[in-house]
């Protein structure tokens, strides 16, 4: 039998309104009463309906139309760092916000490093506003562990693989598929010696899925010239130049080829494919992670968790992979037949 707020009120010897206020930590309720009501609710196993709670929160704010709010939790060193240092995350937020509006929700960013805003205070703010759904934005590489926070009252989804603890449901680009897609298009253009250059730190954040897909393709494709990929600790590592001379790739797959070209680290005559075309300063061949679609999927997932009263850190997290898109095929030239040209 489902426990209702009325059941909690009767067991605690208070009114239903008092139970509602106590569970939302509203001022005016003595702390002793608040703790007693919460203890009774926990003992009875009472779980509030998140959508009803959000509806009541919007009505208290004087709105006549239902519109629950979701939190977009960011953790870069500055408040707007997630958008300023990684412009594609702006597309992620825009896609999520557009999808949220379509289904009657709002999406609002919250910065977890806000001065004076400790985890407990953030929790109080979210609960007071009826915000029970959280999308955790991608974090900087070094910030893979979120601050201590009581997730039990919230439905939470993280985006990407950067957040390692707690282990949450996540929405991510399918990195393995993305690499296989890039290699397949290069093969179709006639390239045989396809090289891979990656920052090892970036690779580790994605559980080395790009790297794994590359090695698998190299070892399973008939007629392919196997090239040992170059993974470096620093993207400015000087070993790139001698590696290019030694391996003589006829095509290069990397994250940001435009940066390498600007620095003169790869010849302009070497065809290059980007795994990060969403942030390229100009059109180039490569894989788009389509961050807007990832944002839409994150909203759909967190709303599904809300509707099914699934809160807190899951015992067995689920990951939804979104396949990327091949972009600007016309800018990848056909391979020059061997023996022709230089």
C-alpha cells in the first residue's frame, strides 16, 4: 500500500500542511517538529511524487501553468567556464533547454563552486524551489569526483564520462562508434596508412574507447597497414614530428587538427580528420558529437527518472550512447594512388 502525506500526518500527530512544510524545510516549523516528521516519513517509507511537488512549487510562485525546473549543475573553475572554455557545451545546454521547454520544464544552470554555497545549502535551495531533477554537466578532466552531496532526494543524470564518482546514469557520445565511423570513411576514400594522435589524458577520460576502436580496426581490416598510434602526455609533445617521419601516415585522425596545422606541427598536405568538429573554427572532415542531441537525451532521461520516482545514486547505473555524425565528407580528398605524386 502506498504511504500518503495524510498517513505521515496521522502518525506524527500533526496536520498535513505541517508535514508538507517540514519535508520542504520551510521556515516557521520548529526544528524538533521538522526532524520528528522526517523520521516518521522515513520509518513509514513515504516518498513524495516529484511531479506533484514541482507543480505545487510553481503554483506557490503564482504560475497557473505547470512548469517544473531542472538543474544543470556545472563545476568548472569559473561560473561560465563550461560555456567559455568549451563552446560545444553551450550547444549541449541549448539542446537540453529546448527539449525541456517542449515537455513543460525549465532548465537552469547552477554552479557548484558558488562562493558561500556549500553542498547542504545547494540542496536546500533546490528542494525549496521544487527542483528534483539534476543534469550534471561535463566536468574538467581533473574534477572527476563530485563534492559530497546528498543525492537521495534527486533524480540525477550525468553527461559524458568525466564524472567518475558518484557513478550515475549517464548520456554520452558513442566514442567507439565515432572512431569506427572516421576510419570507415577514410578507408572508403582509399587511405591505407591511417595514423592516430591523441592526448593520453583525454583518451583516459573516455575510457580509451577511441584508442580501443582504432586498435581493433587496425588488426581486423584486411589490407590495412598497421600503424602504432601516438598517445602523448602533453599535446605539445615534440615526438609528433619524428613519429610522422617514421610512420608516414597518408591520413591522420586526431582531436584538433586545426591547432596542429596553425602551429606547423603537421604539413598542410597531410589530410586530417577531426574527432571534435563541433569546436573547429572552420569546416573540416570529421565526427560531430552532436551535443544538442545529447542534451535532449539527458532531459528525456532525467524526466523519466522523475516520473518513476527513481532517485539517488543507482545500484547499477545505465549509460545511453548517442552515435555521432560524419561531417563535411566533401573536404576529405580521395587518397592519392601509390606511386603517383610525391
